[in-house]
């Protein structure tokens, strides 16, 4: 969805099998938004919630990521550069952690600095056939 300076979306997850156990059917969802209010300012947030065993409240995990920064081109014609600070944190019930029941893995918090450059390129692709003269049209399919 786009509305002015806001882009947002929701996503759903459904899967069969976790860690070699085909009987487990995790489900989840995500919501995210990106805000570009004025000029080079940008802010974003995303929330992911997953239940590895629907119906078991101890098997729910969540992650939140968010941040803000500036995105600009350092000179005319240059790709945009993003410099931003952010936070990531989450939690999990004892049945949802990587090692079931491991208290140390049940919550996490991170602060980060993000520096990114958006690079893109296009390369022409023409399959080569050494028996066909250069520039000749490829043969048609039967």
C-alpha cells in the first residue's frame, strides 16, 4: 500500500514442518511500514510474529525492527547513500526458542548503524551459438 510518503504492508506465513518434525505447522504474520516524510529523511518499522505450534502460547516468537536516518546522493548522478540508526529486539516463549527451554535465548536487543548504497546495473544477455553468424536472428522453435 502507498499513501503519500507512507508505504506499508502485511504478510502471512504458513508452513509445514519445523526442525525435521513434519507434524508441526507454524503460522505467523508481519506488518511493516516505511515513512519518507520530507527530503532525505526515512524511517521504518517491521513486526514479525510466528507461532511454531498453533494453540501453544509458549511457542510464540516475535521480532521488531525499526530505525531512522537520511538517504541522499552525495553528488549529482551518484547512487543514493543511506545512513541510519536502528533497533532490533524480540522475544520467544520457551517452546519457540532455538533450544527449547533455553532462558538465555528468550529475548534479544540490538542497536545498529546501517550504511548502504543502492547499486544497480544492467547487462545485455544474448545466448551465443558459434555456428550462427554474428547478428543473425536465432532459429525459430518447432
